[in-house]
C-alpha cells in the first residue's frame, strides 16, 4: 500500500514539475529514493560562470542565469571565475539525513546556500582557504548535511572557485553510504601509501649499503610522489598543515613541480643521460629551470599560470624522458628496458589523468585514480630495476669469488704435486736448480732489457707525439727564409745590372755632368733608395727566421740528450726551456704558460732523463687542461724553479681536472693510466718516479679534483754522495 502511495506521489510530482518547467527554469530534480546507493548528480545541475566575481546570491536566485549541465562530473576548466550551481532534490527515501559530498579537495572556496522556511539565506562555507579544524566533518573531501523531509523538494545553490583545474564530482547519499565510500577511498590511498613507503624504506636501506647516489635520488622521488598524491587528495592539508591555508594552496603547485624535478634528476643519473644523449640532457636541464620558474610563479600567487606551465612541462618532460630511455635502450643499456616498462605505466596514468582534466575522458574511479595507480606501478617496477642493479653487482662478485676459488684450488693442486715431486727427486733437482738459477738470472737480465725497451718505447712515444710539432715549429721560420730568397735574388740582380750600367756610363766619353745626370736618372728609374730599404728588410727577415730556427734546433739539441747516461752538470732552467720549446705545438695557443725561473746554480744530474721527466709531467698537465677546458681559453701551465742551501725545487702546476684520491695513490704504478685505450701507455709517471729516485730526489704531489695539480720535484745540489747509496741499493 505504501509503495502504491509513493508511486502516485511520484507521478503527481512529475506532472506538476513538468508543467512548472514550461513556465520556469527547465531544471529536473534529483529523485533520491534508495538510501543504500550513492548517485552522481552532475547532470542534474544548472551552472553559471561569473567572470566578474561580483554577482550575488540574490541576483542568481532572482534572474536565473544558470544553464543546464549534461555531464555526470562537470569540468569547469582552469579559470579565475566564480561558479554558481543550482540543483533540487526530491526526497522519496525513508531517511531525512541526506549528505552531499564534493570529492575535489583542492577547491579554494565552496559554499552551500539555500533558503530556510523563514526566507533567510543559509550558507555553509568550506574550502582550503578555511583552516581544516573549522570544518564540520573531519574529512579531506567537502561534506554537507542536507535535512530534507520525506516527499519534499528542496533547492540548493553552490558557489565555488579554485586556483587549478575545477572538476566537480558531486555525489548524494545517506551519511552511512557516504562514509562507507570515504573509508574505501582512505583504504585505497592507504594501500598506495603503504606500497610506496615500503619501496622508500627498501631503497633507503640499499642506499646506506651501496652508497650509490641514484638510490638517494629515487628515495627523494618516492617521498615527493607520496606528498603530491597526498596533497591532491587533501591528506597533507588534513594531517600535516591543517591550520596553514597558504601552504595548502601552494603545495598543490609546488609539490608536483618538485616531483618532476626529482624524477628528471633520478632519470638522468639512472640512465646516464648526460653521457648517452648529451643533447637531450641539455633539454632536460632547461625543463628543470622551467619547473623552478613555475615554483616561483606559484609562490608569488599566479596560480593559474603556474598550473598551465606545470601541466605542459609534465607532458613534455615525460615524453622526453621516455624518448631518452628508448634511445638508450637501443644502445643496449639494460636498465633502460626496465625504465621503459615502468615509465609506460606512469605515462599512461598521467595521460589518462590529464585527459580527464580536459574532459576528453569521463570522470570515474579509474580516471580519477589513474595517476595514483600509474605512480605506484612505476615506483614498484623501478625498484625492481634498481634491484636488478644489485643482482648485477652480486653476479659480478660471485663470478670473482668463483674465479678466486678456482685459482686457489689450482694453486693448491700444483703445490701438492710439486711437493710430491720435490720429495721424490731432491737429489736430481740439484742440478736442475742450478740450471733454473741461471735461467732466472737470464730472465732477470731479459726483464731488465724489456724494462729498458719499455722505457725506450715511452721515450719514442713522447718524441713521436712531438715530431709533428717540432716540424711545424721549424717549418714556420724556414718558410719565412725561403719566401724572402726570391725577392732578394731579384733585388741583387737589379743591383748587379745597376753596377754594370753605372760602369758603362763612367767609361763613356761624355762630359762628367752628363755622366752624373745619366747615373742619377738611372738611380731614379730603379728606385735605388727603396731597393736598399727592401734588401735590408729581406735580410732582417732571413736573419730572424734563421735565428728562430737556430733556437729551436738548440732547444731540440738540449732536449734530445735522452740517451746520455753520464752524470754531468746542467742548467735546469735551460732544460725546462728546451722542453717547453719542444712541447710548444702540444701546448698550443689556448693555454697560458707562466715561467718563474729562479736564480739557480747548475747541478749534477742526468740532463736527458730529467728532460724526459719534464716532458711527461707537462704532457699530462696539457692533457688535464684540455680535458677541462675542451680546447677553449682559460688553461694555465706554470713552471717555477727555486733553491735553498741543499736542494733545488722544480714546480710544474696546472689548473686542469685534478686527481681523485684513488688516482693519486696509483699514479706512479707502471701501466696505470686514466686515459683512454691507445692514448697513453701508463709508463710516463713510472719513468718520472724512477728517474727522480735515481737522482735520490723526492716528488711532492698536490692535487684537488676539479681545481688542478702541482708536481714539486726536489733535487740535491750535490749528487755524488747520495748517488753511491742508490747504486749500492740497485746492486
């Protein structure tokens, strides 16, 4: 009987409502009949955009500016306007306690307005512009209690504005159903939060073990992802800064920008983008600068502009990172494969989320949580990628351990066999041991010869590097000489012709005054004064070229004493100068050379070997400078000599790349080099060390990575006494 009564009431209401719709606004009411269901009421509303932000409730109520919405979840766009929304509810349920939920926690201001029975306007205000503890309900979404008597129609108005994308998912239900749905949402976010926290703690633990910065970047990225999702869903405002409305507003813009920056920095380190795709690395650096600018724009209050920039950089940056991973994957870099898979989920989620914001896709649980789902999957999959890196480390360690164990077992087997053989053939081995001893001596001799050959090879390699430079240095002044010979020959021929002509005039029988006139005319004809000037200029040029050539040859002669093994007195300044002359083409014109030669005495030494030392150190200095400045100006090579009562000091310093602590420990080891294969032999600094040791001197090394390197060579002024000790040690 009651159901029939409800049906009659419904039919009568529709007849009445349709009739009144022909007279007044064409809005259809929301029929709320099932208290166990939640209904979306977006397409039951009328919406009006107030671009002036000045229209009052009375005007909206009186003149009815509103237009009917046709979407379950209206998308009001990115705007500074105020929106008015109108809807009516016809309560056919068994409950009067109906609740309205607006699931958009980032709305700046939202107010529910309606007329009470006495005609007064009732307004309930919420929004992130209002402290959280002032809310009626302790929830991140906006909740309003609607007390609608049964079988009664009631009309409501909503006034709202926002700084970012205005999506308006509005639902109707009883308190029980609404709160049950909110608990489900909290549970979903809790699962998301728990998953990411597990990944965060796991990767933080890995970072403290391996100390690889890429794990720290990833931990920061996960933390920011948690804060971004918490901010977009209102949890940060609820739990972290409930009374700071300004922070609640700007966090919506700043946290996503910081998350994008951290994602870019992590990816650049994880995929080694700076090495693998240098051009795209520069573009990503520009995107980071744009994101920092976006944060600045948000801080000064230009939220709408900040939101648009953030959306565009998110899309562009995500696509560029995806493209970088694709290019690097094609090069065979294994981590890029994991990144492509994980980033595909995030990119898909971000695209769905943005398309939902622009109303291209419908608003539902999947699209509204797509970014959250994509982020969780991306974080988990990237953690697998980082875990794979641990597996690579583990595999390498296991292989090394297996090789070591196999070598130990082989050594044990060999030792056992040798012990058995030695015990059985002690007497027989006596002769063999003598022979073996001779072989060892011969082997030592061969090793010394091989060492000498290696040193000689290093010398020849150094000379080979400088041959082209020496030829170039000599060729320039020689060209200057040869280019002046032809014009000089021409001028000399003119002078010879002039002498012959003047002689013929002098021997002629014409009067002297006519002879003088003929000679003067001829001198003017050949322009004798200019001829003398030109000859003098050409002779000076030839002299300068010859002098320069002689200086180069002298420097080469001084430097080329590499094979001299005799101890003799030499001028170290002269040796340094000859080395710089030889290395002039290697140094080039981009590096500034500063010479601070002190007033030092000649010392007993092996001059040729010291020249080799100077050349090796200078070559390394030039290489370090070129590595840092890439053949651009700014490099400085400084050579200083000084002495005290006992020792002479040669300091060669540069402002190149410098050395790490590990490199400084190994710098004098034979065959150790930081250069690429085929560029250096690794013997240069070993030769330096052995040569200075042969002089019983010392090498002091001061180097800071990124700043430069200084080698200080300390040599004794008198070498005879200390040389005896060195020779006895070698014997």
